[in-house]
């Protein structure tokens, strides 16, 4: 069966015309496309010529092949005059870029000629979809169809036409990079060719793949960006400044669009799966494989209007979703957050974006069915998600309802509300109601506020009520940046459909940084210091005016160097001053059984823990990318019941990731993370963790690929000991004491996937996964298989 499937996939790949290797030699038409004599409108971005009138209704016979040899392109507006925004801002782009736009009755077309005067300087591979942002050159088209400067479609292509897409959501996330959610997948066409002095890309986006207002005449925000990977230079058609909080507010516009009609929009995506799984039941030689089984699922999307979409799923299958990378958890205080990867939950989730994660869709573990309504009506963004989950050994079926409404205020501000409800009929419920606002002042300052309350209870019991409040302030600046936050969470606050790590605390955070910028081509392109101060209080102590339980000061110096090299080093000092009453119930085990004394660590033990961290990333080389980090110093060892500091250890840790691109079709990633904690009192080892991970993917074409992932996780942890006596720490309740014994885990996983995916939702997958356990760290002796599974998935995305 497998051999027949391989033959089928190969035939399908040939039918879709996918090249087996990157096409680095473009035909003459790609390097010097023919032009008609009619002049095209010219728009110089550097001269602020940012309003583009696109001729409408033309029957543009454009073939998406990466060659601009059709007559229709000759009359299309030409966008040029790009300026650089990263790492040096406001100077002319180092390489010339020209973009063009066309509009027909059913689609919008984009094209770019990206010139490059460095021979062999263009980086392009047959990367996986959405997977080339840090490896290949690319151009990016940003389309704000509601012209509300809050949310925009992103279509990104590398020089060979490989696609990446997502949604730009102002105010989402933070830290490195633009606020783009790369999870949504849209249906569109793209192609690219690489010549001797440029590469050319063409893109066709059907109007059915977009959402826009139902207005007779409308304007769309529009931006084109280009990134050159060998030096990290980023440039844009409409000039960008980091001194403006809202980047979409700096985009240009496509104006005067009339009578746009996507027509009937409906997608039906049936899914057939077959699998055979095995599991270990605990006895010797007790690994059993069940019979082969099949299943059917269905996804339906219907466009109620041009801006409002209804999605529904029955029995969704997520078996092809890549496994989560292992996390080091030997000294974790709180739950580990995992990213959402399942397709149904990724579409439209930007509307559920909040200053704190009151909506965490991975809390819906295994839905039987779900429905989702999302879109924009006038100035209101609305979303609803309902699901029937299936969890636990008893296969309980909690019902989940999530509602979100957000209204645009002024040019960039918003006001919203959220409601979540997770109810186990006849047993328990959790409900959260919240309101939030985002205020942008003077284009540079941003204030985010969120207030919420929760009700948590069970049938026949009293309801627990909890409160949550968060306020954030941010100042954007090319040189000086400032931000701060205040968070107050009640002890009884519960977000059953969200992800809140800690309750009963108040936290204040402040950060300021300054960046000096060098000229383009300078050895140091930008550098600067940053200072962060954070305090965490027991909530009652904060409002009573007492000092914090935890305080942290961090000093960091970061720099970007010529050749796309980045690095940072930071010094961190932490202090813990936990009230003795917080340790109530924790005891130190006595010499004889049942003889235990209350645990009361000396405050001086946690009076100042110092550590140093360093990170670097190098993207200078065409075939190799390297990132690594290291940390050393002092760290608190946390007891395992409440996450309170109980001991001090000397900590050493680090991680290395090497990405290799031996050919334009093969990509590999080799990573390893390591951590060791040794008790400061006597140097004995409390914990050690080592997790190597190897991933390799080969693209036979843009549609056909094979992927292998292997991970080995060693996590060893000893008992938490009293730092003074060295005896075990135990928890006592009504005269009975329980210790937290050490644990050793040696897990080994292997998964492989052969996939044919010509477009999102249309797939043929054959996969295998195995979970194993070793008898000791890296012994590879007496390895036992705990579970495995072989699966086949077939689906097709019908669009009407």
C-alpha cells in the first residue's frame, strides 16, 4: 500500500508541475520582460506618492509563471522608491525594487522585480510553506482591506514563489519581529523565477480569499516590503518608522475600488483518515496493536457576506500536526504554555487576541464538533466559537462557548468585550466576562487595559468569584523606548478557557531602552542598553502596603552587526522574600518516620541570586544558520506543590540550534538544550536535563515533501531538600506527610510524514509516529515502545 501511495504522490507532483530543484536560471523573459509602449503610472514611495489608482475590470490574461511578459503588466501602476527600515531607517534601499498591481473582476494581482547587483546574492530554496522567513529572500504584500489600520492580510513569497501567509494584527504579541499571525492559510497562486541580476515574482489573490466591506466604493491600505537575507536589510515602498506605534497607519493606499463582489463563497473540505495504533499496557511484552480503523470528518466554510464567515467542523482530525518540541520541566514553577497548531482553531483567532490570554484554544482538547463565526460588521469585529469537547477517561463532554466583540475607536484605538463559558452539564462550570481597550495617543504612545471577572463552581456548591486587571503602557521610538505594566489577579480568579499561570498576585513591570544606530554597512549597525525592573507581591501584601515577595532587575546590552549577526548579554539579579505563613503545611522530614518540623527557610538564603545570560544569532552564510545561548549563575529551586522557593542552586544551561541547507530542497535543523542545577549547600545535583532534537525535510516539489523528526529527552530530578539539614521536604496534612520523590525520564520519539499538499486543505498524508522509553540516559539499551501509530489522511478543499 505504501509503495502505491508513493507512486501516486509522485504522479500528482508531476501533474502540478512542481520543479524537483530550484530553478536558478530564469528565461530571458524573466530578466528582461517585454513592455508595451503605453506608459504606466509611477508612484515613488520615498516621495510620499502613496495613493495608487488601479485600473479595474480589465480582462487581464495573466499567467502566474514568474514572467512579466503579458501586455497587461505594461499598463499596471509601478511602485518604486523603496526606503530601508531595518537595521538603518530612512535611507534609500540598497537594491532597486519595482512592484506592480492589477485588479480584475475576481482577483487582485501583484508582481515584483527585485533587482540585485551581487552575483549569486539571492537566497532561495524550495522551503516548506510559511517556513522560509529567516532563511530566504522574500517580498511581502500587506493588504488592509477594511482600511482600519488594525488588521491586514499578509502574502509573502520567496524568489521561487514559495508561499507564506497570515494576518498582521496591530497590538498582537511583542518582542522581535512584526505582529504577524502566520497560522491562517489562504488560497492564492504564486510563482517566481531567478535571473542573473534580479528575481521576479507574481501573485494572484482571488477576491474569495479576502474579506472586505460591502461598500460601493472603498479604499484599501497597501504596503510592499522586501527582505534581503544575506545582510538582514529590510525595505518598504511606503516609508516605515519605528517611532510610530501603528505600522499599518504608515502604509499607502489603493483607492477608488468600485463594486467589488466575491460572488458565492463556500468551501467544503471532507477528510478521510485511516490508522492503526499500538500501546503499552504496563506488563512485560504487553505492547498491543489494535485493528486498522477508519474515520470521516468534515469542515465547511460559508461566506455569509463579503466580511462575515461561518466555519463548522465535525470530528476534526489533527494527526498530521507536528508534535510539540519537548520542554525542560525539571524546575518549572507553573504550567507550560504550548502553541496552537490545529488548522480549525487557527483561522480567525486574531479577533480573540487580548492583552492577557483569557482565550486559549488548546484548552479544547479533542472536540467532537465545533462552529465558528468571525468577521467585521461596520466598525465592529465579532467572533464566536462553540465546541463540544471530549476529555478524560470517562469521555466527559464539556461545552465551550467563546464570544468576542471589538469596536474601532478613532484612527487606531479599540474597545472590546469577551465572554467565555466552559460547562460540564450537571457537574461544573467556569465563566469569564471581561472588557478591554487599546488607546493610541499621538501616534507614539499606547495604553492597553483589561478588566475581567470569573465565576467558577460545581453543582450544589457555592460559586467562587475572582477578579483580574491589567494595564500596559508603551512608548514607541527609533532610539528611546519605554513600557510598563500593572497586573492584579485575585486568588479565586479562574480562566477555564484561558491560560493564566499564576493567581493571587500583583505584579509591576517597567522597562526602558535606548538604541544607537550606525550607518548602513557599518561594523555595528545598532546597539544599546535596556533596563528592566519587576516586582511581584502577594496580592494582599500589595494592597496593605507591604514589600514584594519577588523582585528582579535585569540589565541587557544588545547589538546588530554587519552581515546579519545579532547578539545580547544580560545580567539578572533576583530576590525572594516570602512570608513564613506561605510555607504553612510544608515540613522537613525527621530522622524517624512521622517526626517532621515546620519548614521555614532563612530569608537571607534568597536575598540576591545573580545570573548571566548570553545569546547570539548568525545568518551570514547561505547554507548555515546558527543560534545559541548560554546562562550561568544562581537559581531558586522550587518546591512542587505551590511553586515557592525552597533552596538555592548553581545553574548552568544553554542551547544550540544549527539549521543546514545543503541543497535548495533539503533543510535540516539540529538543536540541543541542556540544564544542570547543583545544590549550593553541598554541590550535589538536583536536576539535569538534555533534549536533542533533529528535524529534516526534503521538498521534492513545492507540493510534495517528506519530513522526519527525532527527539530524545533526558530529565532527571532529585528530591527537594531542606537547605540547612539536607533532609527531604514533605507536605503534611492532618498528621499525614507526603514527600515529592525524584523522577527520571528517558523518552525517545520518532515521527515521519510523507505529504502532498498542493494547497491548504487539499492533502495526501502518510505518517508514522513512535514513542519509546530508554532504561537510562542515552543508553539505547532495553528501549521499550510505549505507543506507535500509522495513519493515512486524504482531504480535498472544494471551493464554490
